[in-house]
C-alpha cells in the first residue's frame, strides 16, 4: 500500500488539494499497477515561518507572496 506525503506552504484551496490527491493517486496507480483504493495521500501544510530556504524563513524571503 503506497503512502504519499506532501509537505507544502499553506494557502492552496481545498479544491486544489483535492485535485492534487486525485492526480497523485492516479499517477501512482498507473506507475505501480495497483488498486487506487489502496493508495493513501496525506498533505501537511506549513506556514511561511515554518519553511526556510538557505536558513531564511519564507516569511522573510517573500513576505508578500
């Protein structure tokens, strides 16, 4: 049973996250030849203060994004 974990910055709509889950499930079932009902997807959202690039928080790098 594949388990896919996605970590991303918060801010996407529920519809975008649901579409991502569907597409990841479809792609995994196609690539691995399995039953989509056995594929699990979890999305973890973090704030711009909890994500850094090169040690600098995204809230500092891109405060308006």
